[in-house]
């Protein structure tokens, strides 16, 4: 049997890659089918890593092999900075990997375009309502388009995709979606030269839409953000979270439009559903907004909310991988990368490596 080649990898790189993936020594040892003591000797540089182990590590960390020789660990952070996050609670490796990919794509976007995110120079030390009204004007939301999307349900076009395109085009902020699954994270954002937002693709469209503007509020404040389910439950004790929630609700459901769209009295969930669809938001967000506007009193709100919670959620249908890859890369990033490839500035191999898109789908996009 031919002996495998072995490699000496900088211990700082191995340590950084494991930490940036949110994994422990035990996690990696199990994945490599090694004892913890042997893995520790590899990570500290006492033992070389075999070729098969190195390939396996590249797959675990979702990095090319060359990265084990070229990563500059001084330019990276492990998580979006967020003073509200409970640091004692382990954040899933899915979130670490999603954040790393988002930053990687954002840097590639900056590199090929020479552009940076263009957040509006706007005072955020105002009420959430006032900020929402100002930003809605900057976005130039076309509610006729939203109504057409709701009524005709065109293929691959949703209210969420409409708002994502506005943010990407007007502010040069890529919006990605990732399978954060059971990580407990709704969404996160990273403020930088090219700011980026990541939504949980496991959430329903209406939930992702609310998360989109919640995280956009953090970026307007020039700060990173990460929203977990635990923070959502405790938002009354989290003023920054409450502010961003209010901003999202006010922006998506302007008071004057809500009142002009209603058919009083509101007595059942079917009416709530009709109103929710008009704005592309969830029924729960609609109920909360109606309570805040004193259109629903507390007993009526509780009754409808209880009915809503008792309804079984619809199962997700078959995944459309052609659209999934676009969402995981973002239309803004993908379109610029493809343009760069067509100009001859990127090879096809580089395009495939950067995006991570399977060949049969990448061929369709170009």
C-alpha cells in the first residue's frame, strides 16, 4: 500500500479555521475519526497532517486546499459583533460558515467592481417611525408592483425578492440566504466596506422579509447585528432589538396604507391573511401592527393570535436548486461575477470556485 503524503500546516491557520467554523477539538477529532489527543498534536504542529486528512478538513471547513497555506488570520473575526448576544450560548457552526462565505463574496464583489456599500447619510437618533418613513422614501417603494406580485404570483418573484433587489441596487448591499436550519438564528448582518446581510432560508418568505429590514436597521446604525430566537423572545428588554423590530414593521406597513386597506370590523384570520398578503408580511406581523395601531384591542388580538398558533404550518415544497443557488450567492454578487467572467477578467474555474455553484446550474446562468 502506497504511503500517504504528509504536510506541515501552520498551527495558527488550523486553530483559526476551527474557531472560525465554530467547532471544538472534539468536533473535528470525531469528523476525522481520530482520538482527541492525536488531533491536538496535529493542530499544535507536533504531528503532520496526512493528505486524506487535509482533504477532509477542506471539506469540513468549506475552503479550498490552498487556503491552508494562504489565510491571513489577522483580517478575520469569528462572529458578527453584537453586544446583545449571550456569549455563553454556543452558536452553531452553520452560522460561522455562512458568515465566512458572506464576507468572502462581499470581498470578491468589492474587488471586481471597486465599489463600496453606499448607506444613506441619515440621522438614526430619531424615532423608529421617523426613520422608517425616511428610508421608505429613499427606497421609492412601488406598491403597485407589490400588489401585482401578490395578485399574480409570478414564478420566482416574491415581495421579498422585490425588496431585496431595491436594497441591493440602491445601497450595494448583497443579501444572501443560507440554510441556518436549527441554529436559532433568524438573520445576521455585517457592517463593512461592503456590508452584507444573511437571512435564514429555512424561514418562510414573510419572516425573511421582516428579518431583512430588521438587519437593515442595524446597518443604518453602522453596526453588526445578529438576531436569535432567544433575543426575539426577550426583545422588550433589548431596546436596540425593539427599535429595529418597530422600524421593520413601520416601513413594511405604513399606518395610512394599513387603515385604507382594511375592511372593518376585523373579525377573523381570513381578513388578517388578506391584509397581510397586500404588504407581503406574515399574519403575525399584521396582528402585532394592528394591535400597535389600536385597531385590535388586547383581548381580540390574543384570540386571533391563539387561533393563528393553532394552525399547522404548511410543509415546504420541492426545492428549486436553480433559484436556491442564486439566493445563496445573491443576485448582486452573481450578476457582477458573471459580467466579470464575460469580460474575460475571471476564468470559468474561478467563477465556479468563488460561487460554489454546481456546473449544471452555473452553465444556465451564463
